[in-house]
C-alpha cells in the first residue's frame, strides 16, 4: 500500500468541518500493510493497560455481538487473502494469527477489535442524546477513553473549537446521527501532527503544550521531517438490529519526510502549509501547534520550493 494512504490535508477537506460523505460498504475496513503492527500493539495494550482501552455498559453485549457478527461475515468475503474463518476462530494474515469467536464471549467488541486495525466505538441514542456506550479504543488521538465513556456526544466534542454543546455544528451532528441510514454509511478524514510514531497517544493537546512550551515547542531539537502526520479515517455505520451507530477510527501514521519521496510531495507540502496557515488561534491550540506552526510552515515551503526549482530546471532543459 502506497504511503501516505490518505491525504486529507491536500485541499479536499477543510479542518474543523464535519465533512461526511458516503462510501462503498465494501471499503468499510482497511487492513493495510501495517495490520500486524496494529494488532500486535493492541495485544500489548490489552495486556498492560486493559482499563484504558476498553469500556462497555452491561446493556450493550447484544449490540457488541452484532458488530462482531458483521465483521466475521465481511472480512473473509472482502479480504479472502488475509482473513479465513475456521469454525469458532478467525485466522488472520500470513502469520496465521488466530482470534477465538466463542459464542459466549463476554466482550464481543473487544474480540472484534482484535481482528482489525480500526478502533471500534458504539454510540446509542439515549434520553440526553447519543452516548458513547462501548468502545475498544487502543489508538486515541490525544484523548482518553475515561474522559468520554458514557457521555453524550455534545459533551464529548466539548473541547473542539465550534463543536461544543449548544453550537450550530453540535446540533447538525445530532441530526446527522438521527437520520443516518443502515444502507448508507458515511466517512470523514481528519489529520493532526505529533512528535513521535506512537499509535497509543492518549495525552491531551494541553498536556503536550505544557511540556512543549518549556522546550520551545515539540519541534525543539527535532527535524520537522521527523514529525509524524496522523490521519484518521472515521466511519459511521448504523447497525440494523440494535439501531446503535458504530464509529470506526483507522489511524495512518507517517513521518512528514514521507512527502520527500512521494510523487506529489511538493504539492502536498504546499497544501498542508496552506491548511496550517488557515488555522485560527483556538484551532492551533487544539491541535497543539501554537508553538510550532511557523517552523513547520518553513520546512513545508522548502519542500514546495524543490518542486518549483525542478520545474524551472525542466523548462530550461526543454
């Protein structure tokens, strides 16, 4: 699979907008060439910090099972080279990883998450709106499951600029959830920057900022090309039996230096610089980039300049 896999910073999407669009249900899950790395990291997290990566209300077991059943049906059909159903087990990948599919599984959503690179989050319509009622969340992007579990959707988005309770965007998201159709799943992309290659990244942006400010930003002493761009592909799918909405989050993580060898790298660098320049103070703070935008922008301009120089050279040699 070519890297980067998705480039929502290329001008096709605008940060801090909802940006949902339909997708082909066959493309619901993205195994990718990093699947084994993701699954191994999930194993480690469930072994070392299980309470930080899984939570579920007692009344969600049937809905969790519905998700597991949907995945055990979808994966071997869509990816027969990577998934094979063997009785009460799923065999995954060339290494033959096996996941038990015991019918009395007390945490089916956890089992489902151990088959895919995606995190899986169940949202349920309650008296006070849509609530996060169950989640296997191994790869959070600067948030902790304990902060969001069993809370209403508007409260979950409380720290996102212009997305908090009572905002126009919050009301629009509620209406989207209410009207989502089983046969019409939707997706959106999001991006952020982080100082390392960690998939498990629960530290909030404010925690990162506190430490970064003392060092002059998280870029201090670091080549901007070593900074990692973290892309989230998020999908929303209404489950036909429970009526709950399954929210999937697929993380793609690459160093910015990947753009240097990408065919469209200079163009992507220009687009990312433009998106950084368009962020206001609140948005910069939320993304943890207040201290580092100028240096990142300068590095990206340098990459874009390489394209201009190459174009000029080609014209001279034509």
